[in-house]
């Protein structure tokens, strides 16, 4: 196993194009991590640290900002505004005809939607920046600022988000693909030393059994994630073949449908939405109106990461976004049309509409399994946190899901690049 991994990395190093992509990605990540440690002004560090240590919600939010929120750096908002803008446009694509047409126009349409998403990211980042300032001021982490200072702080945080999105685009264009997911992955990895250090600092001899159970569960979860990400449903395909005026036997192949077509996107989208009630309640908790404060306090208690309501909503969002994003990335009608143009057909299924209907049926069934699995993995750590009492399991479970999925995507991309270079060399 280790020998195969060594050979895999050796092939990457020997390939100039892939080596260039890896180096560019690494340099961009260095810039990202360096920028994430540039602090914003006017923050009481000790009060901020105490606030995050006592709030599971803020700790979870900090994980998806890559640790920039706890430091309150100039990139404190991370990629959350961009993710929220993406969710808005994906949903609008089902109700706005022009956006729906753009989604069907392939690469050009997706490029236009990405431009609109980036434009919407700016006002969302400004709004979230002001909300974060108001939250920290209500918790006495930051003093009351003048209007000019508030404007400066909001513009700084907005610029930090735009810069993070730009770095993600650079990775997607010149380095490894899906730069936004990769930056979130790096942010989670960067928090592992802190999480491990906190766990070790409170470790006691009687916790050995809990740690063993936690490690066993973590290994099982990782193995299950790898299995489900690599699982495919093979649809048999046959292509008609002719030699001159004579028909030859059809060529058999298959269409692989991944059990998890959406990857880590449902988790990222679901976390962004499930954290919204807690963020709003934190913002309204110190309101002068007693009724509003009581409502905010109730919402905050109901939507703590360990509560039943939070985990039910989280599961439903993950499950729903798995179906939703699968419908966006996989178009049965287009696949059916391409098969028909290429002379391919599914044995026993008529080409055209019948093929598209069959593919939709199969996709809905495997997505049911994939969505349920993602939802269960997302909420399972909270169950074990209550039963065995290991801290940070909820954060670690969601983080493990994203980390393993992104690592598999990167490995799959690098394998594809190596295979492409091999075929190019063969043709030459």
C-alpha cells in the first residue's frame, strides 16, 4: 500500500504539468493562510477567545472559516457569503426562467451565473460583516465604533471575502480543481492541531475507553465515506457498429453513476443554512425588547449543535441539497441525447425520452441512499457526543466528511491527469 502511494507521488513529481499545478496550489494556500492571520483592529483578544470557547455554535462556524473567525482576521467571514450567494442563485434557477435557461447553456451559462454569484457576494459580505460587528459589540468583545470606523471594518471584511473567492478561482483555474472546497478543506485541516491540543489538555486516565471508542468510530466513518464516495451504479450501454455495408456485433460499455454525485457541496450548503438561526439569535439576544430577547434565547437553545431539532434540520437540509445539487450537475435528458447521437442505447430501453426517464429513475434511487448516508454521517457525531461524552465530535464529524471527500476528489483528479498524460504520450 505504501509502495503504491510512493509510486503515485513519484509519477506526480515527474509530470511537469501536474507538478506545476501542485506548486501553484501550494503557493496560493500559503498566501491564504498568511492573510488569514492578519488581525482586524479594535478586538479584545481575550474576550473573543472566551466567547468562542463557550459557544459550540461559534466554534462550528469558526471551523468553516478556517480559524479566521476566532482570530477575527481580515478574512473573518471566510467563504460563507459566497456560499450563501451560490445557494440563492441555485434556488433562483428553479423560479427565474432566464437563470434556468443559463443553467441549461452549459459552460457559458455556468460562467455567467458565477459572475452574478460573485456580484451578490459583495453586498452579502458587507451585511454579514456588519452583523458580526454588532454581535461582538453586544458581547463586549469590541467597543462601540464611530460610523467611519464601522465602515472601514465592514469594507475590510468584505475585501477579505472577495480576496478568498479570488484565491479559490486561481486554484480552480491554474491549480487543482474546485478551489473553494479546497480552501474550506485546508481551513479544517489547519484547525486540527488546536482541536487535538484542547483534547489532550483535558485528557484523564478514565477517558481511555472513550478515546478508543472515538477512534474506532472515526475509522469506521472514514471507511464508510470512502466506500460511498467510490461506489457507482453501472448502467450497461451498447453501441451499434457497422463495417462498410455490414452490421457487426454491438460494442458493450457502461455509464457509471456515482452514488454521491454532489460530493461535499450538500454539507457545505446545509451548514451555512443551519447556522443561520443561531447567528440571528446571537445578534438579537441583547435586544432592549424583552420579548425579542426571550425569542432569541429560545431559538439559541433549540438550535445548539447538540439539540435534537438542530440535528433533524441538519439531516433534512443535507438530504434535500443532495437531491437538489445532483439535479443541477446531472442532466438525464442531455445524457440521453448524447447517447442517441453516438449510436448508444441501454439494452431493453428505447432511446430518447424513455432512456432519460430510466436514468432519472435510477438516479433518484441511488441519490436516496447517498443523501441518507450523508445526512446520517453529518448528525451521527452528535449522537456519540451525548452517549460517550467526547468533546468536539460534532465538529470533527462534519470536518471528517469534508476532508475525506475532498482528498478523494483530489486523488481522482490527479489520477485522471496522469492517465491523460499517458494517453497523450501514447498518441505521440
